[in-house]
């Protein structure tokens, strides 16, 4: 394979990939395996100002694996992330401002996400990423032993209450329709690596006093997402970013929601349950 130039984006997370255009993503036979290996190693891959349209993004995503279907969108393999009127999922997107991994309420979470910037905010609207592998590695040996036995309840209510602390009865009824999942706090991956499973959906450590549970989960989140452990991506129209959903948490940064910020995301289906 022809050489690929990369540059680190932060100490813990991310590389920018250069010398790769849309044509190469779609036709170089060695690119899919290279990208998946790089994703495992670095967590975030940035293709700056790539300008891949939806068809190219989907075609590339299919080279990496199976894509999740979003039936309420014109292209079911591309979800529009925006607060535009008529977006069928917009009511949930305010919670994206809080740290989370995609699919924590699904039987098998997403493997990775591919997102391209179509319209950017004039101020704010960045996306931040933090490694949950690094979060586990930074634990003390005592903490690793203690947390290996803990299980955590994850719920839609948990994440949505952060964005909507005074919900209406209609909102509460909507959230209650979603499944509740119980996951280990420590994810023992098939690769042998370990990561922590936390974030805004994490509502309660099973069997722990609620106040102690809240303090533990928020404390882990704060440590893992300290500024020196985070890569913050400032979007330019045409940027495409791929991230490892199994080894990262991410969040959107605040912006004026009256502005038309719009991202197009394709999601690589997972093949490994949290365990």
C-alpha cells in the first residue's frame, strides 16, 4: 500500500490522515483494514475537508462493515444530526451535549461512527472525544479490582434528564418506552483490552447507595474527560471523522441552536456485546 501520512491530534486520542482522498477510500483494497487497525490504535481518524457526499460516505462505510439503518431518514444509512424542524430524532439531540457512547441501550452497541460536517455553527458546536481505554488504564490496581465486580444500570431517562431536568409527563412516558440495560462497569473486550463503560446513560451502580453511586460514576467521568485527556474537534465543512464507539465517549459542545448546524452520521453495526 502507498504510504499514508498521519499526525497525532492529542496525546491520548486521534490522528489526522493525509494523502487520502475519496477515490482512494472507495477503491484502495488495503484501506479498509488499515483504517480499522488505526481506529483500534488511535480511537479517532480525521479526514480534514474530505468533502465526501452521502453516497461516498455510505460506500466507504460498507467497506468497513455493516451499516445501521435509520428508517425515518431519506437515506436510511445516514442520520442527520440537527435541530432542523422536521428532523424525526431532534428531540433527543440536546442530550448529545453530555458524554456518552452510542448504543448503550442496544443489545450490541455500535462499533464505530462516521460523521461528516455539512453545515457548521459560527461559534461552538465542536465534538469532543475521550478514551475509555485510557480511563481504565489510569485506574489504580485497587480500583481495577473493585470496579471489576460492579454493574451499572443504563437508561434513556438517565441521559435525557441531564438535558431536561424538569421533564413533562409526555417526555417521561417517551423515555420509559426505551429498554433499560445493565452492563459491567469494566468492559473486557474480545481483543483483551479493557475499558470503562460510563457516561450520561449510566444511571445507577447496582446495589450501591444512590449518592455513592452518583459520586463514583461522575468522578470516573470527570477523571476520564479532564481537558488534557480530550481531543476537541473544531469542524470545517467537508471534514469527515470516524471514531471507535467501543473505546471512546464523545459529546457535542454548546452552540446557538437557532443556527443550522448539520452533521451526517453513518453508524457501523457492532459485533461485540458489552461484557
